[in-house]
C-alpha cells in the first residue's frame, strides 16, 4: 500500500473513530438530559406539594377559628392533660389529630359525648376524659367545639 493509501486509510479510521465518539457522547448527553429532566420534575412536584402543605397549615394556623380553639383548649383545662407533641396524662394533640384523621373520626362528636374514644381506649383514661367532658365541655357550643377541633387539627 502506498503512503497516500495509508494516509487515506488512517484518515478514514480516524473519521470513523471520531464519528463513533460523537455518537457515544451524544447518547450520554441525551441520557443525562433525560435524567436531569426527571429529577427536575420530581423536585418541582415535591416543592409544589410542600408549598401546598405550608399554605394549608398557614391558612389554618392563622384562622380566627383556630385561635379561638386554642384559647378554649387552655380555658377548658384541656392543656392540663394534653400537650402539643407529648403524652401527659392523655395523648398528645398531634396523636389525637392524627388518629382521628386516620380513622375519619369526628372529634366534635366525641367531645359532645356522642362517640366512643378512638385514641386512648384504656378504661381509666376514658373515665377521666368522660368526667372532663361532662364537667368542662357540657355547656360549650357546637361552634366552639368546632373551633376546638380545628385547633387540634392545626397542631402539626
């Protein structure tokens, strides 16, 4: 083979190698772009969900109904047995709200004495709570009980 033929063959071989490298690079770039797009979409969805939760919590936390419920919670001595995030005599507000949400329970009906307990069903605890309902909550209006329930649901 002549030196001119060798040069042509080398050039063709180099061109083929370059073409293959470009194709591989293009595939890698395309794959990276697809993964990046997927990650960005997932991140955007997570941010959207988080923003919606914050907006809901803020709206509920700032509502006059929740503020009224918080005041009632303290005035009606609920805070003597229940804390926001830890068990005192009774379960925490967070645990109560979570259990009622999980079981689609009605806190107001329970506070009116018209529904069985679904959070702490220990007979001793139930007796204490029933005495408190009969003593402290019997004259509380349905509107105030709704406010109390709204406050309890707002505690996160």
